[in-house]
C-alpha cells in the first residue's frame, strides 16, 4: 500500500490537487492542446474523428448494457439523460438518412437501438433500482432551449427548412444531454465503475468531435467557421456546442482518470461536476 501511495502517478495528482484553480485550468488547457497537436499529425483524414466519436459512444452504451444484464441494477444511471440521448439520436438518424445515408447513419442507429433498450430496462425491468430522487433535473430545461436555438440558428445548406431545424436541434440537445447524468452523480457524490466508464466514453467522444472542429478552424485560419452557404452563425454555434459538452465532462474525466490511476473502483466527486 505504501508503494501505491508514493507512486509517481499519485505524487503527480497530489501536486495538481494542491495547485490553485488558475494553475489547474492552465494545465488542463496545455494538456488539451498537446492532445490536439498529436491528433493533428497522427490522423491524416480529420473526418475520421467523427467516426471515432460515434464509435466510442456506441462502446459506452454497450458498457451500460453489460452492467444492466449482469448486475441487474440501474443504480447510478440517469433515465433522463438516456431519454435525451434517444431523442437527439432519433432526430440525427432521420436527418442523416435523408441527407447522407453513410457510415454515420449506421453508427448512430447502432447507438440508438441499445439506448432505447436501456430506457426500457430502466423503466420496466429494473425500475426498483432506479433512484428517481437523485435524477431530478427536468428534461425541458434542455429540450426547450435547444428547440428555440434550432429555430433561430440553423444551417442554410440543407434542402428542407424543417430538416435544417431538426439537424440544429440534435446538435444543441446533444451538447447538454449529459447534464442529468452529471447532476445525478453530483447528488450521489460517488460513481460506480460501469457508469463511470460510460460517462468517460462520452467525454472521449466529445473531445474527438471537438478536435475535428478546432483542427479545421486552425487549418483554414478561421475561414471554415464562416462559409457563406452555411450561414454566418451556424458553424460557430456547432463549435460552441462541442466545446460546451467537452468542458461539461472535463471535470468528471479528471476524477475518473485520477481514480483509475490510484486503483480505485469507485469515482469520488469531492466537488460538483
């Protein structure tokens, strides 16, 4: 045990924990920038980031399925986050099928189906283990603002005006769909392993999606955000949406990595995520 406490990883996390919030933010930004630089040079086709992001999300939901089928409990899971996820995935599958019908459609559908199954299990099969009191963030807090933004700011490149709004809606809703899950974990102050793996997968997925946009902006010197055919506000709002969810999940990912490195099975959240 003594060796574990004095390991380089624990020494590093201990040093980071003692730093001021400004230093922690600076270190987080530097780490993110280093990761972006590495991805930029290691991955030639940056469109693969989206495929990787969707694949990681699909892997995360498979982790939840394993938890529900083997442990027969849904404790620690937010039904509301799963319902929000199902909503934006259903909309995105429809839009993707109408506009593209490519690998993205397949990956989104492969994530949508098990998400619906998870919702079914929580609502009907494992409802006795669902802690409704901790899952107390109303869904309309996310759906209504996303719908309003979709009406006001959406792309101009799609053929049908309703489809444009649908696509914008799923982008905005996805960026905040994890909030009920984070609220539940904040209320519980502790996260069991499989739920932690799932949320961490969401964090990785969002970072990959965000990396695509940031690298595109850097390579085009900012021009990518203001293509005339897309509308002046649409692409910047997409980037903002990606950044919002990345930052929302960043704090949890820090505690997740810290717990894994220290050999802990449970992720403890000493401060609100």
